[in-house]
């Protein structure tokens, strides 16, 4: 920078010089723009381009790092998964409505709280499925099941949901391999892991499909040997070790989603406790206990469920594909004050 010139190198989202210079010229600043090729080996900054309903969910991916140019931005998928997990664990029509309203009213003051709107809406949906309104189970019929009466079915559904989410992560990993030009290597190696995982999932229904796990291990070992540059035998053994590690990790990640059902059971159990204490408090104390109990559930359970939703996304879903190797585009704001175009003047 000098008295007459400020040189600013960097990236821009502008399509041409005119659109880049327009906000500067409106403040009496002259502008000259050149678009050279980026230096070799430079990671250009990236901008996440999402529809309005998914932008608030970009915060989850940025906890890992900015998605790189050859990485998938999971924000639209997370915009579906995060409310689904939150609602499953926090199923209550009345409490979900309070969460949704709080998010809507506070979204402008704290943009992150806009996440409560879809989360609360999904909690209302699961409240109808569980038949729970403000901790009471006698106001609406359960469209699916009451958690405490069908705990096994609830846990199985949670694990099945987790398996579907993990398969989505594996699919995004394959998509990224295609973008990087590494799809043949993915087919040679990681496709065997996906085959084994599908076989193990199907084995829960029909044990005969368990042989697909062995076939997947052989696939990955053979693919590792075929794509190796050195010893093929060593590469095959390394491929088997990689298979065992990743398969065990996938199984652990799948079982980890049982916590979604467990927290749904905990929420239902706390709701029953609140209504039980309220009914034992007499006609006057009933509403006081019910209101205070629902406030306790909203604060305590809402915080815990939010943390668990974030944990499942970060440590079970994102590890399948997201590395966060990118660099976020942070634009410079235009000058706030109008300046004198004379030489040597200051803003």
C-alpha cells in the first residue's frame, strides 16, 4: 500500500472486472483488475454454495474443516440427517413445538439457533409417532410405537438408521474418488469393503449372506495386490489388515447408533417420571410439576441430544469421506467511508 495505490492479490467470486470494481467505484475509488492463472500448487479458496435451507448446517462440516475442491460438501445431506437424529431422540409434539418456536424467534439474533427449527419440527413428527405431547402419552395415539413398551424395536430401528447413514457416507467417498480420478482404485479396494458391509448387514436377516464378508476381504486383498507397485504379497496382506481395521470400525460405528434409540428411551423414561410425580402432587401441584418438568426436559435433554447428534455426525458419518483439506474464502469488505480521490488523502 502507498499514498496512491493499494495492491490486493487474492481470489474473488466475481465473474468479471466490472462486477468486482462496482462497489469500489461507488465509493470514489478507482479500480484495475487482472485475472492471472493461480500459482502452481496453490489450493484456491472455496465457497460453499448451498440453498438457504441448508446453509445453517454448513457449521457441522466446518467443525472438521472446509471441504476441499475434490471433496463433497455434506451440508444438504446433514440438513436431513441432523434433524432426523435430533427428532428421534427428542420425540415430543409439545416440546418440539417449543424448540421450533425458540429457534424461529432467535434465529436473527443468533443464526446458529436456526438449526432448532428443523430439529424441533422433526421432534414433533416423532412425537406423533411415539404418541407423546408435553411428556404425556394419553393425549394422542402413537402412530408407530411407545418407546418404553417396545424398546427392542426402537433400538433396532436406530441401528438400521445408522447403517443407512453410514452407507450414505461410503457413497460420498466413492463420489469423491470419481472426482479425484481415483475411481478405478476405489473399485479395486474400497468396493470390497462396501460389499462386506452389505453382506454383514444382510446377515442379520439371512445368515447365508455372511459369505459376502469373506468375498469382500478377498476382493480388497486382491485389489491391493493388483494396484501395488512393489511386492504384491505384502500389498495383499496390507490390504487384509486394512480390511479388518475398516470393517471393525464400520461395525462399531453402526452399533454406536444404538445410542439414538437409548436416548429416545431415556427421554421417554424422564417424561413418564415427570407425569408420575405430577399426578402424585395433587390438583394444584399437577400443573406446576408438569410445567417445571417439561422445562427440565427441554434444557437437559435438548442439550444432551444436540451434543449426541453432533458427535454422531463428526465421528461416525464424516470419517467415512470428509477430510477438510480446503481453504475457506473470506472476502474483504468494501471500505465503509467515502474517500477523497485526491492523491495522498486518507479515508
